[in-house]
């Protein structure tokens, strides 16, 4: 059995299909463009294919932000 010990890096994993708000999104399963949008995923109204929402970050109350003062010092 092969076990890959290298850590996962999203930057090196290639293109990932995602729902992008504000753009024309076509379902990869059926080609339609009607979506039911939730907080974390968007679901195709025809075939129920679910895609993660690519929104570029969080906003609003309750988000965590790191300021320059709270960053740890380099050793």
C-alpha cells in the first residue's frame, strides 16, 4: 500500500471548480445555470450538484483579523 507523506497544498493542486458570486456560473454536471445559494455551498437547482462558494474571504461581525501587533516575533 502506498502512503503519501507530503503535506497537501491547495496552491499546487490545480484548478478547483467553485461557485463564484457575481459571475455566470454553469453547472459542471448538467450545464444549467440556476442555483440555490447557501452560506457555504451553492447547489444546482436541476441536478443537485453542490459547489463550494469562492468568495475570497470572510466579512462581517465575528470574523477574525490578525493585526501587526498580534503577530508572533520571528526567532
